[in-house]
C-alpha cells in the first residue's frame, strides 16, 4: 500500500491543502535550471569579457605613463633623439628593458612579448617639443615648459580588444586613443 503524504498549512482558522501533490512536482527544478542556466552563463561570461577589456585598457594606460615618464627625463636637444623615441615606443609596448649596455639607457634590449596582447609598435606615437610645436614653451602660471606625449591609438592605428568568446560580445571593442602628457624634466 502506497503511503500518501497530506501536507496541510494552517492559516488562522482555515486549513489549506496543497494544489499539487509532491509526485507531480518531480523534475520541475531541472526544467527551471535548464531554462535559466544559458542566460546565467552568458551573463557570467559577459562580465568576464568586460573585465578583461578593462584590464587591457588599464595596461595600456600604465604603458603610456611609464613611457612618457622615461621620455621626460631626457634633454632631447642634446641626446640621440631617434634612440630615445625608439626606446620610448619599445617601453610602451614591451615594458622594462631586459638589459642596457650604457649608463644613459639608450642601448637596450627588450622582451619580445607585448605587455598587452595585440599591441604593436606601429600603434604608439611619441610627440615631443622637437617634433611638435604645440609642445614647445607652453605657458604655465610659473613660466613656460616643454611637453612630451606618448599616445596609443593614433589615427589609423587604433587598439582593438577582441573577446575570447564571440557570442557574448559579438564584435570587437575599439578603444579611443589613450595618451599621457608630462612636462619634460631635463636638467
């Protein structure tokens, strides 16, 4: 003889009987999970991809800051400008040099793997007071100063983030140009 469970809920003076028997509820949770799981997975992977995009953007910002800090230390009028500019670009793309053979850090070897996946030397531009008249003798409240700028994503060479999972973010994300400008601090 099969035993039947009769669940009654008491509310005030009335007793309520459940609408469906527990045996008819079997498998409902699995169906609900099957309906919700794809949506939840897309949300989780979408958040992950946006996090990766922000991480890469932050890496690009840090690359421009480090490179412009390096560039601002040199008196470009008295240095080998081509070497300084090339080292600035390599510093933005590859990070700190592996080795330098001179004390001025102009003869350096760099890693071959970029700091941010997809970043190339062609995407980095260097603007200084010798190649850009807008950066010469800029007026400040204390006199004038020469500026230096490192930019990633110059016109025609934008940086594009490609998601790993294409169905979450169906298209690439193109970052607007990222640049950092500093006063040149040569002594």
